[in-house]
C-alpha cells in the first residue's frame, strides 16, 4: 500500500497535470479535511525563470480571500519542491457542466454570473486582475457555488496605476484591447471575459469562434456577434453592454451590479472581516530548508515492480458518494477533463496497447514505469496537445487507467478520448452486471 506524506498531509492521486505543476488530492491527517495540493519542482521553476510568477501567484491567492474564490490554506517547501495547499473543490469545472448539459437556464446562469462578478469585484478591490477568466477556471463546490481558480496569469497593482501590456489569456475570451499592443486596463479586460462567460452559459456556445486566429481576432475587435433568440431582452442588453469593444465605454462592475437583469434574486455575498495578510513568509518557500520534508514511507507496494495500488479511500474520492459504478463505464464521463477505464488485462499488456493505439493516432509516446505521456500537435495547429495515462491496481488482477489532459483544449481532449476508447476496446472491461462499491470491495478483500 502506498503511503506518502507531505508534512501533515496524506497525499493521494493526481487530480490534474500541466506543464509546470501537478495537482494532487490530499487529506489533512489532523483535521481530516480534504485539500488540493499543487506541486511544483524548484528546478523547473528556476529553469524556466518562473520564480517571480510563482511568487506572484502565491501572493495573490493570499490577498484575495472570498467565498467565491478558491482558498489558499498554506504554502510548504522541501529542498526540491514547493507545495501550495488549496481548498478542495469537489464539483468539477463549470466547463464540464456546460459540455454535459449544454446551455444553462437563464436563472441558473444569472446566479453563477452574480457569484463571478462578486469574486471579480473583490479581486479588483485588492488591485488584482485575473486575466484568464474562462469556464475551465471556474469550479463548482458540492453546493453548486462558483469558485474562481488559477491565478497564474494574474497581475498585481502597478506603481502609478499604469496600464498592463502583457498579452495573455485564452483567445476566445480575451478582450479586443488586449490584442492591440497599446496597453489595457486589467479591470475592463476581466469584465469582457465575464461577458463571454455569461454568453456561453446561456447560449451553450462561444460568441467568437473561428478556425484561424486572424479571423477570430477581427471578429473580437469588431464585437461581431449576436445573441440567440432565447436570451431575454434584459440579458441581451447586458451582454451587449459588456461586450463593447471600446473599453472606455464598456460597462463597469458598478454598472453591472446596478443592472436590473443582474439584480434579480441577487443576494450580496457575506463573509468575515478582512484578514491581515503578511506576505513575508512567501520568500521562505524558495529558501533552502531541511531535506526530507516529504516522507515517502513506501514508494511502491511491491518494491517498484508494478503499478501503484489505489486504496478504497482514494477510490471513493473519484466518485459522487459511495457509488463507484462510474469507474467501470468510460462512456459516463466523456465530458470530463479527467477520464478513466478499467481492465482485467495484465498491466504490461495495457501499456503495450496504449502505446500501439497512440502511435496509430500519430502521437508521440513516453513511458516510464506505469505512467505514459502522449504528445502531439493540437488539431487547431495553435499549440501542443498532451495526455497523461497512469495505471493503478484497484483489486487483484483489476487495473484502472486514469487519463488526464496535460495540454491543449478540453473539447479536443473529449474527441481524443472517444477515439482512443474505440482503439482500446479489446482491453476495456465491461462487467455484465452493475458494479457497485460493495462488489468492488468484496473483490478487493477476496
């Protein structure tokens, strides 16, 4: 059994993986609370000259404490890694809900939008501009409340209140002035992104979507879009006030909060007194500290010769409640960024089949132990596409393959996963009867 700790946190499976960091599920052994642990190698941060950016991201997450923003609990460090301990948000991405359900009702969209505006207004009041607002960076908690995440591209206030000049963000959500190279106001740019999000929530598709970037940028700059017929007059009016290509006449946060459509059923968010924030400790995470902070009591349950074993506690975190049946049907979570399937084939045969399927799809394959990374050019030719697959033993001779998007667009990942599952069909186990947690646990104990 794998037992791994970082300080007081018991570290579990990987929740997400990007170019510079991994996010792990973890549990506070003192309180029993679940957390998300963002893990970054110091060597990678130094190699890519990201020290200032990481310090900024950590600083921002300490500054912006709000019920609709993912909370930073603490920052830890070893001699080689930095660990950012974040609130664990169990409801997934807002993007997944849109991909699964299509357009969202006007009343529900308004509630999400109200929570988004509250969070963004709080950031702006602290002089923080997110600069990458999109449904993939908006999470939902177990009560369906929105939480803004991923402040990696955020900007802190500048001396003299100057304009920002860095072009960043996701093209479909970026404001026209950000593309102009003339400098832009961070608050106005964030508001534009909020308008695109509101449109997507209610329409189920993007207002600006083109195959080639020049055409996309032209349409964004001219605000060439139209609201579908099911938008109410109030929603239509507000969207057009937000998606105004002129940042000086674009509606402000204050204007949005006074809008009649926005104010319907609006409840002002309440939270405690502003906490005093001390940023002095952030430098400490980059200083040399005692080695061996991370206690690895057992790297692998069998001395490094096989896949990691996933215990029952970790498996429960993969599903809603205690019903584990979704683990055994890959069709049930096509719309998620993170997907999985189960196989009764030997682990080495699973790896060989993965590699063969990837090669037929024109992807490069990198395998180490029982973890494989597949890489290729994104279908839209704008960047890299990458997927990580890791094998876990969930019962004797029963393996779960966890599949995660590491780079590229989430919609592209959905298409990849459907095609990939077809090519892996001969090794995917499909039980003839419903598989619940009780039968799975019996299998494990037998």
